[in-house]
C-alpha cells in the first residue's frame, strides 16, 4: 500500500475473520491479496469499494467533490452513497461526483505514477497541477485573481524531489 501526501488512513489493529475494512481520506494505491473468505472493503468518502484480489488507485480527498478509482488489475465493485453499483475492469477509471458518474478506459500510469515521485500530466489544468504539487510538499499557492489558471493545460512529466530545498541542479522536470 502507498499513501499519497495529505492522506488519512484508518484501519483496525487486527482484521476480523469475516471481512477486512479500511477507511481512506486522500489517495492510496493498494495491492490486495485475493481471499474469498474475508472480503476487503475500502470506504472512501461517499464510495465503498469491494475488492477481489487486485491492485488499484483511489483518490477521494475530503476537500474535493470528485472521487476517482482506477483499476490496474483484477476486479472491483463500487457502490456510491446513492446505491449505484459499478464494476470496473483493468485499465478503467471511474469518477463519481454526487449522482454523476463517468467511466473511461485510461492509461493507468497517469494515475499511479505519483507513488514513484512522478506526476504524469496529460492536458492537465495548471490549477490541478498546483493543487497536486501543494499537497505533495504541504504548501499552498497564493491565488492570483486576474490569472485564469484553469484555462491552460500542460502535458509532460514532473519529477518530484524529496523537498523543495533541493538545489535546482537536482530537480528534474520535462514538459
């Protein structure tokens, strides 16, 4: 299991014999061993994910309205707070915002590269990039009211260093 910056993760000291349940506020990548006798359930804000043996990414920060699940391999079943049921196959992503659900086939590397210290950007609005960088380094960017950050998008890779204090020659970025 990998936890992204700003993530709160709650789990019991010992799982019960009938089910394994965790609670997530933030983003995690998780690889779950298959065990049909004890299902694995992830509660992430208003969605509940039932997991067969699989690996997947969940992004469900409390301060964001959209919840995202990306399946790398295996199978997951998702139930929303409105009792909508969705089953994902590998390389599928689902976004849930209230009753609105969108599903698409994706390149999963864009959504799981953060665990390797890389942000893969594909036509990503600069406002989203600043939010991800801010969360990673636990900083906030000052909002400039006369600049429309959501209007511009960027593609490329951003290699994240361990701290903002690293020298410029140690930082790598490709756009």
